[in-house]
C-alpha cells in the first residue's frame, strides 16, 4: 500500500525561519524609518517576468517550496550547495511557467479542463507524472490503489498535501507542453521534392583537388575594413549579437599558503601528538578526538592494507606506530586499533519502519520467526520503496557498504536470525540471509594533521592584499598598474548572470555576486574564495538585450577580414585556369580529397568546412572553382570525379529528414519559447 513514505526514505521539512524573521525585521524597519528603505524596493527585485516584478520574498517562498518538496521526495533534511543552486533554478523556472508560458499557452487555446485532469488520473491516457509516481513495485504498472491510499493521507498529512499540489501542477504543465509540442511536430512535413533532392545529395560522391590558403598568410595590412563596414555588418546581423547580461572582469588571486615557520611549528606539534598516540590505550578514541578528518572505522584484511600498515597490524611490527609522514600539506600517522574475526560478505532482507515504532517492529519479528511472509510484510509496512521491489531483499553486500549500526548488528548475529536494529533511517526489522566464513581483519586508527597557515602568515597575506587594493586607487587602470608593479598576472573572464562557475575557482559565487552589484571601474574588497583572497575589477558591463557595435567591433572586424582576404587572394590568382597554377602562385600544395557528399561534416585533412563541402557538391567536373571563404582560410578546388551510388533511397531519406526535423525541434523549441519571453533575471545579486 502506498503512503507518503513511499515518496521518501526520511521525512522532515526545514523551514527557513531565521531568514524569514530577518526579512520581516528589515521590512518593519522600513515602516519605522519613514519609508526610506521602501523607496529602494526595486533593489529587492529578484527579476521581472512579462512585466511582473518578482520580489525577494516571492522568490524565497517559491524556493522554500521547492526545498520542502524535494526534501520529501529525496528523503533528506539538507542539500549541498550545488543542489541548492539547482532547486533555485527550478523555483525560477516555475515562476517563468506561471507568469509567461502558461498564460501564453492559454491565449493560444491550450488548456486542461477539470474533466481532462480527472481523466489524466483515472482514465486511459494517464499522466506520466502520476503513472511514474504510483507504480506497483511488483508489476511496474501504474496502480490506482497506490494512488488512492496516498490520497487518503492528503487531508491528514501536510507533507502529502504539498506533494499532491505539486504533482497536479506538474501534471497540467506536462500535458499542455506535450500538446503544444505535438502541434508543432505535426507542422513538420517532408515533401517529395525534399526527399528526392536529399537522395541526389547523399548518393552523389565527389573527389577533388583542393588548395588551402590560411587567412594568417595574408597580412591584415593588405586589406581594409572600415568602421562603416563594421556598422553595416552589425545592423544586418544584429540578431547574432543578442546577449545575456554579463560582466567582463579581471581578478588576481593571493594564495594563502603555509610558511616555512608554519611547517616547523606543525612538525613540532605532530611529534608531540605522535608520542601521545603511540601510548594511548584506546587508539581509535584518541584518533577520533585528535584527527582533523573523520576517522575510518572499517575493518580490513591484510591484503587490503599498505605494506607498512599491514606489518603494524598483522606482522612483525604489530602494534607499532606508522608515521608521522608528510604528504603535501597533510601529516598522517596510523596504528592498530583492533583485530577481529569478521565475514567478507553478508546478505539480509529488511523492513524499514519510522523511528518510534519499536512495538510494531518487535511484533513483526515475532510474526516472521513464526513463518510469516517477509516479502508480503515488507510490501505492507516498509517505507523503503526501493527494497520493496525485491521483497525487502538487500542482496549481498560487504559490511562497509551499509551504515555502521546495520552492519555491526548483522555481524553479531547468526545466519537465519531475525532481529531489530535502530539507525538514522528508522527501525530495521532484519533477517540475516547470508554470512560468509569470518576472517581476521584489522581496524586501523589514523590521525591526519593538516599544516595550515598561521595567524602571522594570514596577517602578512592580508596586508599584501590591502596594500594592493590601496595601490589600485579604486580604478581598473590602477588595478592593472598594481598587477604590473607586483609582478603578478591577472585573469580575465566574462561572467553571465546565470553562471555558477569560473575556470580556476571552485566556489566563485562571491565574486560573481560582487560583479553584478558593483560598478564598472570599481575594485573589490578582499573576497575569500577557496581559502585564498581574490581582488577583482569590473572592466565592462553588458546589460542591454543586444551587445553594442563597439563591444563586438573586434569580432565583426575579424569576420570581415576573412571576406576581404578572400577577395584579395582571389585577385592574386585572377586569370589562372588550373588548380596547379593556383597552387604555384600561392606557394601552396594541392590536397586530394575523397568521399565528399552534401551531407559531409568533415573533410579529411582540411577539417570542418561547410562552405567548401557545399561548393564541391554543386561544381562541374574539371572546372576550377572561384575562391571559397572558409572557416580557416581561402579555398580553391577542381572536382576530379563524381560518382553515383544507390545507398540512400527516397523512403530512407524521408525518414532521416523527418528525424532531423524532430530532433532540431526538440532541441530548439523550449529555447525559442524562452527567447520570446520577456524575462529579466537578477537572482545573481541575491543568491
């Protein structure tokens, strides 16, 4: 039977009370300060969607909702930084769907009536959102019984109500999106002419002699690209320069590393620690109290350990301390904690109950010991939906693969025993189905001691950072001069408002946020990133929908230089009639290429050159081509052979074109809809 627990393995919803109270205090502060801060309410806008201003609190509410939903779905109480970013993106996408996509779809007549929603749950065409959630684990088929059992909890359990509302939203969104996609897909049609032309293009195979002349071989000084040319190209191709808000920044990193004195101090401390560790009665307890990293409590066979540690656990040096040894910035030292006879492999089935249901667990133990059907009981009572698919059977596993409490209990019992054990997941009713012959294993207590920069070192680096900032005098020009004066090298990067990463930095969020809250020409305060200090300056801001002609002038000029150089080279070979003459004039070689057809993507020896492919497949045999403006240079060619094959039929070509169209539609449709939406995303300033 399905309950809310089928959707999670651990419950719990974390409400961000502290943040909410802080924000309430902020808003109340506005009321008592004459509205001064309220006048700056625009600064609290996370974004704008189709004219709707998304305030900080609205976005935070939606983000909290996503957090609560996925805590239930994933059975966790907290998330990693990457998961938080993903959930924030999901919250933002939900708001875009609410204020942009759904109203647009509805204006086109795409709606899901209440009757259709009922049919999506109980009818023939069940929503995949519902069907994939409420499956019978034994059959893998959608079960209305599982759904009905879940719905019986909706009015009683707030988490269930939250999940059900979310699933209904997703169900409707999926159906509308699916209907719209189907309509667009139906608009694609491959005509007979397209299929016939595709057959010709695919079956005509060409050989050619080609001369390639790289653009770099023609000096820029020999051609002219004017500012008028650049502006004309910009106006004609403006859509190419649509942009996402971004910042061009430069930054330097001040590494915070241990000094020689820090290493000397650490060595002295480690030697004292080693003496105490060697004499400690309880090695594992001492390691747990003094190690800078979590201790490893697993048990290992002799063959699984490094030679020196194996000797200290099983061999002639049994009980001796190994180390301390310095690897990089970390000292390690190890000694034997315990020798124990243990199995290599275990097998078990379990029924997982919520914490607090000890009485039910004890009752189930008695039922199973009397011959009760374990699989049936698992299906009825266990909240581990994954194991329920196998009747609660966890298969065989090494002791270290399971949580410590579970493994220890299995090790202590005999094969065939039925017992209970409590863990962080709840109460397990366990039947031990397999236990291999025990072998001797060792538990090794290991202490790690990381050499960190001392206070004096950190203060010295911090002083250097502040001196650098002072020398920068609050300007990009000053920043660059300070970089030069200090013999440093700055890194340049363009960051978009949706970026989460910067090459070379592991956790750059503070730098990205500063880039979008600062002004052009500013120099940052010291930013602590990845354990080091970062100082940055904003070189340029790109906020408009389109980049300005000044911002893309260099890019356009390079493209126009290709065309100008193509024309220049063409003029140099004017009047020549053979490919050999062209090669001699340009000081180049003739390259023979084969197996070129209209669908070719790559030409051996020349690379990706779509214009050259198109020109070759439309040329006559034996005729010297005009100059072709390629990706990397100017090309001339003569087709030496054209052959026909019958590898592609009209029917197969139609299937290929249809598949390509659908694939392209699938890739581009959502992006095209988004590009037509009026969305301004300022989340980077807050999160």
